[in-house]
């Protein structure tokens, strides 16, 4: 039987296509500028900027991809982002589990205090954090760990908030049955609850990765006060763009290069977000 196209279906199809175009259009513009020759973006008012370059080339990509500072900064940012995920999950998941399972007076106040960390602007908290890492007993810590700890301060409240919602959707019967069979609370949490909660926790991991990858204020001050040999990618971009007046080709190329690791990471972990947080719980 042929499906009938009602006005409602056509309307929703139009909205879907329109939404996709809104998302893809800026990416197309950035890619177009990143491969543009000089005549395609400097017109002198003689002709409008073309929708596609006259002589497309990848010279700007070759320039940045052959720059060792770009690769070292990018690798440094990747290490910081994954270390931030590990620290945030290591601290946030147990805290969220306790807040989700153990009911006590003042739990609302505790949650408010945790989230209140993000109520202060980053500029007001970055100086005390940067000065703390200059103290003698933490000064010699690896710079990667310092920056990751600073980023954890920003991402941990959100991880706890997301993880609480995930753990609350998991039936408590799973733990009770495990404890009846002799399992401890720690064993039930690490071997039963966490595997079931991983799809939901993946959303928090993606958020922390994006936050750490794009974060500038803490990265700039911590690396500046610690006199780091290598700097994160956002700080590298700031120093690079501050050294000269950037043209659209340079900005578009850098934007796409910085976006690619985030896109790749999202595609890798998206399969964990498709499944429900309680997938397999009945078994």
C-alpha cells in the first residue's frame, strides 16, 4: 500500500530538511573559505563573493598540518580532555550514586552547593586555582594533570547531575539481588550498576570532552603561571591569531581542524547513547 502524504507529514519533512540545512550551511561556508584562493574572497567590490572558489586549494591545510606546534598542542589538548573525563567520572560517578541511592536530610542543599560552583564566572575562580598550583607541594605535578584538574572543577557538577538521573533509572532490585547472593555494595556498584549505567554516563563523558577541548580561561592561566613548554590548542589559537590579522581562509581552516576531533569522538561514543540506560536490566 502506498503511504499517503498528509499535510502534517509534509510539514514535518520540511522542518527536518530545513533543520539539516541550518546545521550544514555554516560547515559548508567554513569549508568553502578554507579552500578558497585569494581572488575568491578579495573581490574589491568588482564582483560578489562566489559560492564556490574559482581555484580551490588546500594550501592553508598544508600550512597548519605541517606546523609541529599545532600537532603538539592538539595532542596536549587530547590528553587533557581524556584525563579530565577519567578524573570527573572517577569522582562524579560514586558521588552521584551515593546521592541517588542514600536519602538523607539536606540532600537538596548538597546538590545546590555542588551546582553553585558553576554559578561563579570562570575569571573569578581561575586565579585562586592557578595560584594553588604554584604552591610547593603541587608545583611539580605534570602540567597535563594540573590543567585536567582545573577542567574537572568545571565539569564535575554536571557529571554528578547527569549521573544522578542515570542511577535513579536503574532498578534498585539489581543491587538487592546481588547483595542477597553475597555481593558487597562496592562489588554491586562496579560490576553490576556501572555497566548498566555506561550508556547514560557516555552523555556526561561527551559533555566533559567538549568542555575541556574548548576551555580557554583555565588553560591559559594554568599554563602561563606554570611556564609550560606546550600549550593547549585554544591557547595556541589565541597566540596564533593575536600575532597577525587573520584572514577568512585561516580562520575557517582552523575552525574545521579544531572541530574534527570532537566530531570523531562523538561518532565513536554515540552507540553508547542510543541504548537505554537500563538496557538489559531485566535480565
